[in-house]
C-alpha cells in the first residue's frame, strides 16, 4: 500500500468519524444532518479523485475523471446549502431573494454539468504522465469553475450573514467555521487553481479536496460545542477515534515503510 493510499484512508476515516459523531449527537437537527451529508460528499470526492488517477483504459479513465469533477460540484453545491441551513437554523429566518436566486442558479449550472458527464464539453480528453493523468478542458469547463467559485461564494456569504446576525457563543462558533474555511480554501486554491494556472498541468489537484478536512474538523467542533457537551467528553471521543484510526492504519503504514 503506497503512502498516497494510506493518507487517503486516514482522511476518509477522519471525515467519516466526525460526520457520524456529529450526526448521532442530534439526528433530528437539520444542521447535523446536512453536515453528515456534506462529510460523505467530501469522502466520495477524494475517493473518486483517487480512482480517476489510476492508469485504466483510456475511456474508463476519461469517465472517472469526469465523475471526479462532478463529485466536486456536488460538494460545492452541498456546501452552499449547508451555509444556508446554518444561517437559518431551526428558526427558518427569511433569506433574501438574491440569495435564493443564487442557489437556484447554482443548481441549474450543476444540472447542466451533470448531463454533460457523457460528452466532451467539460473534459475533452486526458493525457497520461508519470505523475498521473492530466485533463484537457472542454468548451464548458469554465462553467465548472464558475460553479465551484459561485457555490463556495454562496456558502461563504451565508456564513458572513450568520456572523453579523449572531452574538456571543454563536458568533464564536461561526468564527471556527471561518477558520476551517480559510485553511481549506488556501489549500485547494494552491493545488487546484494557482499551480495549474502557472504550470499548465495539475499533478497536485488530487490532493486539493484533502484540505476540506480542516473545515470538517472546525465545523464539527463548533456544532458539538453548540449543543453544550462537555469538552472533556468531546475530546475523549475524538482521542478514541484518532487512536482507532491509527491502530487501523499502522500495519499498512509499516508495510509501506519497510
């Protein structure tokens, strides 16, 4: 087992553990539900990226790369919805028509991207290199970038509005989400946007979604703290989960090193 696959498994297990932990704390809470869905979407994205970089037959590799891009748009759209849900919470505050229109537009673009999965409009073709697979953008590839940035912007706007409306504890919780978002955004922009624009290739793009783990960790902490659980209990559960992940990965890691 290579280090890349080992790291992939660690990331997936961390996200899975946090998603299930938050969801089971309050299964009826819509924020917890959306967080769980968002977490599973992130896991699907990184797994899809892993398989998209394997040296399969050309047609299969092309399809898997398209699927990886679509899984990214799914996560982006869910992030926008999570931001709206986090903004409204249980009180279902009225959000502006502009924000609703942006969500509708994001869904329309997502649907267009989805139905082009079997065409060459998003990904024209792929190139095989020693470091992996590089995609050749199609005519509608810029639409994909617009959707990524637009959906992320909607989610960020919702967090900003939430921060302005909230006070005391809720404002501090929103700050945790901002920290997680900033760390994730910096990592993803570096690997998936800045580096490809400079070099013309994307050997590190597959690592971009891994940075989402920062947002998931900080958001999970904010949600759990909101429900007033003892921090010792949360820390204990996180420690037990981390130990379980380490014990699961350790044999594979040793076989890789030695």
